[in-house]
C-alpha cells in the first residue's frame, strides 16, 4: 500500500478537491493520507476531518524539513508526495507506482508526469543520471522509498530544490530514479509576491546545487528583456482589443442569417 503526504498552507479549497479525488477514485490504493500543514489560518483542519486525512502541523517550515517530516510520519515504504494544488489524473496512478517498485527494488524514487517537458523526457528515455534536474524527483507528484530515505534523509537547510538535491545524492549512492507513466495535474497561480519569493529561492538553489553563477550583468539584461516584453505585450493587447471592437461594430452592421 501507499502513504500519500500533502504539503499545504492556506489552500483549503484546493486541498478539498485533492482529498475528494483521492477518496473517491483511489481509495483501494491508498493506506493513509497525511496533510503536512504550515500553520494555516483557513479551514484546512475541517477539510482534513471531512475526508479522514491525518493533520500534522509544522511550525517552522523548510522544504527539506517538511519532506523529512512527511517521511517520518508515513507508515508505508512507498510515499507519494503532493502539494495541495496538484492531483492525480490517470486511473491507475498508484498501481503503476507500486508495480514499478516491485519490479525494481533498487529504486529510490519515481517521477510522475504532469507537463509537456516531463512527457518528452519520458518518451525520449532521459535518465536521471544524465540530468537529475529534468529527470530527478519533483516533490509534487513523485514517489520515494522510505527505506532509502532512512539511509539518506533530506537536507533540512536547503533553500529549495530539496527534491533535486536528494535525487543527486541518492543517484551518486548507486540508487535509481525513473519516470513512471502515472499522470497528475499541477495547478498553481502565484501572485507577484509569491513569484518573487520563488525567484529568490531558485537563485540560491541553482547556485548551491547546479553551481550557476549570478551576475549583475545577467540581472540587468533580465530587467531590459522584461521591460521590453511588458511594453510589447501592452501594445499588442491594445491593438487586439481595438481589432475586436472594430469587428463587433462591423458584425452588428451586417449580421449573418441565423440558423
């Protein structure tokens, strides 16, 4: 059986849909559902109670720390981790995960499919050893083996990319990570403040893990490119708004026959 762990903060509506999906479509495949909640102030607790999910509170959130908490709380060896704004889609989502772990006991984890890039990498048989960034785990819609985690816990202090850092480390230790044709959907809308928070963590993570240098010149070029794109998109929006208005005026002056 499988333990499903969901990380969330103030996403009760999305969490409700995910839990309803899990309970109604995959009840026979899941042994437990755990919600790792970072001090939500909405009705997350009531949603967990409604769908019989065990609520575990994490006060001081970190990406690696929450992943470690998820692994510690899970009772099964196979742990599937989601964010509240993602949910499984394929009918055999969990069964193909279990089958792959049975076939290949040396697996550390499996990366499920949620995007065009994932699907292309899967079809083109991209290996995690070749590219742990594009083919390693992504901690919304991935499965990992608790037995491997016990030997190689996640790092509590990474700013982000706790999934990729762990992928890189367990691959170096001789384990395998593969794509699996289990399909899920990842749906999130971030406001500007959240996007900037993600940007800051990505800068740190890319530097720490992939050794990407950060330069003022590249940052300046990014500002110029961003301003140009904003101006261009603004003019295009105005242009096509006017075109739609003109079309409606012409349409009303000569309407086609109704069927």
